[in-house]
C-alpha cells in the first residue's frame, strides 16, 4: 500500500470528508498495466455491444443521479443545482457516445491509380487527468468517446497525482 495520504475537504465549507491513500508510482503503473490488459478484450467487443454497455452505463448514472450530485456538492463544493446539471451532463455525454460505436465507418479516398480505405481502430489505454472545476462532466468528456472507440481508460482526479 502507499504511504502517502490525502485529506478530502469540502472546498465550500472546509468540512473534512475523509482521508484517502494516494496511489504510489508502482501502484499507478500496475493500474495502467491492468487497463492495458483489459484493452485486449475490450477492443474486440463488437460495436453494437459496446454501444449497449455504454447505454447501460448512462442508465446507471441516471438511476443514481441524486447521489452523484450530492457527492459532487461535497467533493467540489458546488451548489446542488450545478451538481445535478453536472451529473446529468455526464449521463448525457455517455448516452451521446453510446451511439458512436455503431457509426464508425471507414472512408474510401480516391488516389492516383486506385482507392485508399481508412479504418477506425482503438489505440490502447487513454489517460485522463480530471481538473478540479467540473470533475464529472470533464471526466465523461474524456472516457465516453475513448470507451466508445474501443479504448480502455485510466483516470486520475485532481490533486491526487504525484
């Protein structure tokens, strides 16, 4: 386990929320390696199944919207109205990108002496560092298209980097 700890404080009230252990460099490397190992499976999930899983993810966010908003109030110090919008935006972004896997089509480009064809292929692990100001929407803006494209994701929240 890592030896470094971090106190989470509500920035609006300065209320102590909890203490968490920060991942060490070795633990972070291990998590990224797990994401790389998962990539080999995730990249082969059919586009229609990736779309279905992302729709389920969006539905799960929607079902827990109020709890997610309350977490955002405590973690980021936002008003409940803004936090509800942020949780809803994350849901909407995931829902929007759930249609993307079924829209990936190659393009045919005329070239001298023939035809060139492009293909969409997943690249691997996408790293997302989420800033402090709108963590839920900004995280979703990063992981939803990455997952839709067949990539895996490693996300690191603000202030929790070494």
